[in-house]
């Protein structure tokens, strides 16, 4: 952790920080409050409740966009943070060590958040089961390709990853059963008892949880594609070949194309976020392109960011916000202060709101003191 000067902060792409902040605000603040309210008042909130939790298998809702957008924006930072390598600088040992450090720290934080590392129980340890680890894989691949390859070869690499994932499913008869698809079979074979969702019995035996349907190892091919899509969007917005407004238009056009492509192939390979299916990769990537195009146009081109700058509290400390918000439970503080309202049906929503505010205050204090966690 280190202190950034104001002049360094100003060099950042404001739209990226704001959109990333909106993504994390939805995940860590708004989503939990909405979910609690929908549980307290189920009548008339069915649609909202549906949007605030992942779909069971096929389909796509707002809540399913959070992880793809987070991964997409990690890739989008690459053309800005590594621009010098396109301007003549050569990657040295320090570059590779920094990349390795980022990879290891993201995996380590993922172990804390969802890998059960703090349980100090080896049988409960899950080595690959978290968004941060998906970001680690996607970011490192996208960064290496950006530094070492021209744009057209980066696109070709993305196409190879995309095709490789689809071919793996095609070679197994496009089996899309939640427990028997090729991505799940690979996870079970490689991770075994350390796969997330494993159920342990008192006698020490274990079995796979039939309700756990997320996949990670084979899905890493499409994690890389999502990060690369973010990198492509960043390269388009950074290019000085076009005026800023035209850059936004080009990114929006690319987003519309990806969205259409995802829908077009969905009858052959359905949109399934849990396995990061090929159609989901394109479909979610298209939405991400459209969102950053709109945000870039409004914030960086038109300068309309009043009322949205507070989202930078999340966006400029995204890893901190995610790790703290997903690891620490502030309910003991909230319930100690607000237990007098426990009799009301909206009490869980009040606790969720209080928990979100506590995290927001922490992020505000860090922002005010220019403290940003750089992984």
C-alpha cells in the first residue's frame, strides 16, 4: 500500500474509475440492501429479486454482469498502465516480477475471501474459486499479450482461446449438464476434494455438492477472452487516431456487434454464466463495451461527472473494497447499534445498509488520505 499524489490521480481515466465504482457499489452496497428488502416484501418485488441474484443456469440478469464487468475493466487498465511498452520500452525482470506479484497477491486474497484460508483447515482449502483469481489469470494473459504482440495478434490469440473452449465442449457432445459438462469434469479431476462446494461428513468422507455448478480451470480460457476484450476497449479509447467522441462511438459499435454475436450463437451454446460459456463471454463483453462507451462519452468527453465522483471511492480502491467487503462482516457493529429495530420486517435491510455505510466510510477515509491498494 502506498500514497498517490493528486497529479497522479488526475491522470487516471475517470470513466473507468466511475464505472468500476458503480460495479462494486452494486455488489457491496446496493445489492445486499435490495436483496434484504425483497425478502422482507416478496409481493411486487419478484422482478427486482430476480435481478439481484444469479440465474440458476441459462440466462443473464443484472447480478450476472458484476463479475464479467470487473474482469473486463481489469483488462482495460492494461493499455494505460503499460503504454510505455508500446512506445519503445522493453519488459525487464522487474516487469515480470511485478506481474507475478500481482498474480500471487490476487490468488492469495482470493484464498482469504473464498478459499477458506483463514479456517486453517487444509481439507476446506479451495485453491481456485474466486473472482479475484479469475482476474489474476485473465489480467496476466492479457498483459503479456499486450506487451509482446501487435493488436491483430492479440485478437488472434483471443480467438484461439475462445475456439479452444468451444472445441472442448464440442468434442464432448456439447454436454451442458451442470455436473457432467467438460469444464466441471476437469475441475473435479484436478481440484478433487479442494473444489469449492465439496461437502464433508463427520467421518472424514466427502462428496461433490450437486448444487455447485461454477467452473474455473477450463473457463480460464474465456476469463482471458473477457480480460482481452477489456484491453481492446482500452486500446480503442486510448488511440489518438480519432477524436474522443468517435472513439466512444467505435467502442459502442463494437459492443453492439459482440452483443449480437452472443445472442446469435446462444442457440448453439446457451448463455450460462456459471461455466463462462462462449455466448455469455460475447454477450457480457458486448454489454461491457456499451457501458464503458456511454460512461466515457458522458464523463471524459462531455465532462458530466458531477454527482458520480463519489463512485471513485470504490473504483480507485476496487481490490480493497472487494476484499474487505467480502471478508469482514460488520454486522456485529450494526446490530449492536441498531438492535432496537429488530422487531421490524425491514431490519435485515437496515443492517445491510449499515454494513455498506461502514465499508463506504473506510473507503472514504482511504481516498481522503490518498491511500490506494496497488496489487
